[in-house]
C-alpha cells in the first residue's frame, strides 16, 4: 500500500483556530485556501505547518519539518506522538 499523504486546506474554522499561534515553523499566519500538513517537529505531538516546510517520509507515513529532519530526526521521532 502506498503511504497516504494527507494535505489539508485551510478553511475558515482552521484559520480561526490556528492563527492564534500561527505557523510554528515560519511564524507567519495561515491564509484561507493554503495547503498545510500535520508534521512532526521540535515540539510535542504533531502540528499544522505549511506544506512546503515539511517533507513526507514514506517509511513512517509522516511529515517532518524540513530543517529539523536532517539534524534532529531522532529527537523528532521521539517527540512525535502518532495515533
Ligand atoms: Zn509556515
């Protein structure tokens, strides 16, 4: 089976919810209609980030934040609580 890449469009409900914090990677606010993915990064669990700031790892079927994956992949995988 091919790993499923789950992309999410920002709708008004997500916009309101996520923009309290904004994107944890680039610190910008999300805008309506943008594509986001749920990614693991230097945080607990998984968060919404812009699609172009994450890479999809087919082995684990998980998105990882790009910068972080190279140097800190072990830490991140440990942090990522996948259900
Ligand atoms: Zn971002």
